[in-house]
């Protein structure tokens, strides 16, 4: 039996030629590329206070320096759908390689740029590259594999990205000890990674050479993308706000705060692992459970001043969101054809990152009317319960296992 038939992959989707089939090298490269958007999101977080002091003479530095961290996420949200169009119309591999090289150039630009405005502009370009990299890596996972393997590898993508966030935060802190510019050297890693990508990845053969893009199934994509927009807010809430919650209940030790954040990160990884075992279920079964776990954790964080109970709440939310992201992604891309997959993946990626960017803004606005951050988390928890109920009631038409192979 051939590898293509063993994986239940349609020949035109799995590989460009009969003698090429994806394996561990391709998976590792695509997972490594998927981590670069995480690097952009967390690496420089530990040096933001140093940057603020370095640019104290720049008007509005207190506002502009945090945007240096968050700007890439906004650009991913805005540009990933367009990257998906390029991936479908032209070539996934070429777009990926170009974005990887540009990522190294723009990512390391703050090493020599002298003004905060120029650094912010370079971060906008980093976000543009990240949108293309994330879209292409996820699309190629969908191209190379299908069925249970695709579901498992998309769950693994969430797992690796979650664990890498912890590593990049630690590296940012260690490198930042020698100056706020030093962590930006890590962005150079994308350039050498592009070389094995050029050798080991390939552009799958198109089903058609008609020269036009297949129409997207907008009604099919609308539900997963809208749910993902809200899911991005739920996923990012405690990643951004947990340290403030702990500080608010009297935890002063940065070591303790870091340990609780690491425990939540491990719980998120555990949820991604659990997804691989549950991918035979349908979104109508999984989404209510995942939103329910996330809601239970958020409501626990709201209801207590005990650091131990807050940690338990963070673990529940982390586990729930660790299952939630691969569920949403697999639901969105599973039934798309090769000619549609880049644009569908780009739309999903854009929805996720727009939700993440909106998260702190939404919690700040809600907190203004609820008396603080924990009250805002309670409102988000209640909204998560409602999201779980709505998905259970409305997804009858999508009642299909996530590991089902498309025909």
C-alpha cells in the first residue's frame, strides 16, 4: 500500500509527484516555522520597561513601546487573509521562503534603528511576514496530510507553539539582561531555517491549471471564523492578565508569578495533547466542553483571592483553550479543497489574531464597568458559557468528526 493511500490523502493534495510523500522532516520544519509568530509575540516582553526608559525622551513612549510588542499580532490579523490569497494563487513554498528571509531582516532591524518610530515600523513589517509564515505553514500541514494525521498534527502545532512561548519568554529575560536590543538577535534564526525548508518542502500539485481561484465556501467558513474571533479573546485573556490578577491579590514574587504562568502553559499543552485523542468527536461535542472548561477557570479566578485557587482556575482555562484552538482550526480547514485551503487558513489565522489583539482592549473596557480586571474575567467566563451553549444548539449541520477524511 502506498503512503498516500495509507494516509487516506487524495494524490493531488498529498504530494506533487508520486515519489514524494511527507514525513518527519516536513512536519518538524512546518512546526518550527509556526513558532515564529509566538517568538514575535512574547520574546521582547521582558525588555519593555528597558525600552520605555531608553526612549523616555520620545513623546508618547509609554503608549508606543507596548505597541512594539502587540503590533505584529494586529498585522497578522489584518494581512493573513491576503497571504492566503497569494498562497492559493501563486505558490505556498515560495511565499513561505520569502517571508522567512524578510522576517530575519525586519526582526533584527531594532538592533541598529535609532528611533522608536522606525522600530515600530519594522515591527509592522514583522507582523506582515508572520501572517504569511503562519498561513503557509498551516496550509502545508493541511496539504500534506489529511484525516486523523492532519488533526493530530494541527493539535501538535498548538502544543509546540505553547511550549515555545515559555522558552522564548525565558530567553527574552536572559538576553535582556545585557540590554534591551539583545533579544532581537533571535529573529535571525528564520534565515538558516529557510534553507532546509527550500530543500525539503515542496509545492503540492494543483488539481486544475485553469488559472482562476476556486470559489470559497463562505457559509462553511463563517461559523468557525466567527467562533475563532471570540476564541482568540478567551485564549489570550489569562496569558495577558494572569500576572496582574496575582499581583492584585498580593503576590509580589516574580518567581511565583512566573511559576503559575508556566503551570498554565503546561496545562495548555496538555489540552493540545488531549485534542489528538479526541479528534474523532465533532465540533458540536468538543466546543461546548472546551468553552465550559475555559469558563469554569475564568469564574474561579474571579471568585477568589487565593493564589492556589487562581492557579487551579488558570489550569482549567489553559487546558480548555489548549483543546479549543486545534478544534477550531481543524473545523475550519478540514473540508476545504487544495485550491481553497490557503485562503481558508488565512481567514482563520486572521480571526484568531484579531481576537488576541482585541483581548486586552475588551477586558479593559469591560473592567471599567465591572470594577476591575477580575470582574471583566467573570463577564468573559459567562460569555464563554453562552458560546458553549450556542455551539451545542446551532452546529447540527457540522456534526462530522474532525478526523474525517475529505473526499
